[in-house]
């Protein structure tokens, strides 16, 4: 994690046509590389953020009993034909291809069909239910509008989970458990205050679905929120009848732009019936499995955090997902400065604290600008002046106050910070 060796570069320019704030910041900070519209590569620091978000999601899904698997990207045409979703007139975001033997396949945009079909080999009796299965996997969608950076990509990372229950009551219990897990996820990601459970259309599945919408001017959705109740209504279902049913009043709602960072749906038997996923109940009668689905856009959430947690200097990562806890900014190459910086770097890494060490031969102003642009939570400055005074600068990225501490006190402070975020 020495910046002189790390495969990353900050930059002053961005690719032509890149208008999204999140992508501009992430590209300039050296977190992602734009391959084409809606398609981005994740560089070492960007991948760390993505992995940290994934881990928080993974922990919360495991906590409610989710079991992680990894489904295939290539999709069988016949499964999707059985549910009517292979037709481009029904699902217009497919990427499709043809194998050498002439077999037509698709690239997975979601996984209700293949997972439901697979489970017919594993579910026979009511004793096999209920359960939750999830994956964190790259999805492919041929989006017409891919101008929002990593908020709306053609290739993106997503967590999709599916619940399988015997009764509607059992399904509703699972659904509520996952909803609460989502609330915890966004709180841990630092988005809890800006994210609202939002009533939206349930499509053909149910009257409503629950979206998780984060307030942002970059959002494509319009919501009407009740700040006191921490709920909102998507504009697509906003109306007097819906408000009355939900017990909301227009006078108490605020109109806002938002980005959908997650959603949960009641699926009922829409997929289990055509794909033959059923179980024998206590009386031996065959019953279709009741399903739900639960999505979180992992890479989209990273983009939202870049949008809403940034300032005119650059990114401001929450400690829970930052690629490192601190940046050591070494000013000068004198033996005493190098020795002090090397010691702190060694001491912190020995405590399993991830640290960026800016040992590059650059002017102080360039190093400070890069530290702000990258948005690492804490910055430590070690220079001839601080070595002589035996007090070094420790500054939080989101605060103006600078502390002057010894190397040992800086290490102790960061160990404590690291422990509290674990």
C-alpha cells in the first residue's frame, strides 16, 4: 500500500463525455477505469471499497439466515420461455448470444428462473422449507441510458437474495426480517439518515414493493417523504387513495430526488408454479412454494456514496467501507522523516490496520490534494518540523481540526478507531 508502488494514479482529466459526478470523482481519484459507457473496471482501491460494501451486505444477509451461493452467468433460454421473460418485448434489457452449436443463451440480468428451477432438485417436503439463498454476482443489462456512471451500468455488481416459504404468513415473517437487515446495511454504510423505505409499485406480484431510496440530486426517481416516520412514496404510485391507505398526508410530505439502492418484492407463486417448485405439505398434498426477492446494487451503492459523501476536494469515504483507515503523508526524504514514517507504517500494519503510505517524490501540495481526493478517513503528516517537535499531524477527512500527537499516540488512536468500526 505504498503509493509509489500501488497500481493506481490520480488524474486531473476525465474521459470525454463522462458527466456523472460519481464517475468523475472515482476516475480522478484512481478508483475505477472507464472501459465504455456503462462499463467500468475497478482498480485496487475501488475494489477494496466494493469488497467492503459486499462484506457488510454479506454479514447482514447471513445474520437473518441467508446462505450464499454463486449461480451461472449464462442462462438457458427454455427456463425463461416458461415464465414468458425471454421475449425482448417483455424484458428489453437482455444481452443474448449463440453458442458454436447454435444454442441461444442469455447473460444473467437476474436469477429467479434458474434458481427456482435448480431448487426442484432440493425441495420435496415441507420439512425442507423455509430458507433464504443469496449471491453477490455481476449482472448484465442492456440499458438504453448509461450516462450515470456506476449508478446505472450495463455490467454491475448486485446482491440478489430469494426467500422460499410454505405459507404466506411464513413468507411475511422472512420478508420483515430482511427489511430490517436492509435498514442495518444502509446504517452501517453511512447512508442511514438519507435512505428511506419507499412504497412503490409491486408490479404483477403485489400491490406494493419496498424500495430503499437514498436522497440525491443525481437520482432518477422522485419520492415524497415523511421525515418523522422515515417512509416515502414513489411518484409512480403517489395519489390520494395510496396516501389514505398508508395513513400519510400531503401536507406532511416533502418532494425529493432519490436513487434506488435496494428493493424487496413479494413474488408469490409467479415463478414456482411455471417452473414446478412445489412441496408436499403435512397431509401429503402438493403446494407451490411462496417466494420473495431482495436486491441491493453493490456497485450502485458505491456510486451513491461517492455522490452524497463528497465535497469540493474529493471523496469522503465512511470508515466502514474506506479502502484504508489512514494515509501517511511523508514530506521530504530525509533519513529521520523516512524512519518515523516507516515506523508508523510498520506499527499500524502489524495491528492489521490498512494504511496508504504516500512515499512518492511529489510536492506537499500535490500529496495533500491527492489525500483529499481519495477521501481516506484520516491523514497523518510526518515532516522535518513534526519530527523535530515529536508531534505529528492527525486530521480527519471530514473535519478541519488538526491534532498534534506522538507516533505512539497516533497509533493508539487509530487502533481504537479501527476497533470501534469492526
